[in-house]
C-alpha cells in the first residue's frame, strides 16, 4: 500500500511532463493513468 501511495504522484509528474512535450499524447496519457489507477484500486 505504501508503494502505491508513492507511485501516484510520480505517475502524475511523468504524465504532466509528457503532455507538455507532446500535447497530442494527452488522450493516451489520461487513458493509461485512469486504467492504472483503476487496476491498482481493485488490487488493494
């Protein structure tokens, strides 16, 4: 559980950097982020 809490801010920072570099990637980044958060939420 502790690693999950630490993983979320890191994923958010990486997603933000990707969106700044390549705005067209926004849809993919958001979709992957939501899927990861959902899967991690189910596994807890």
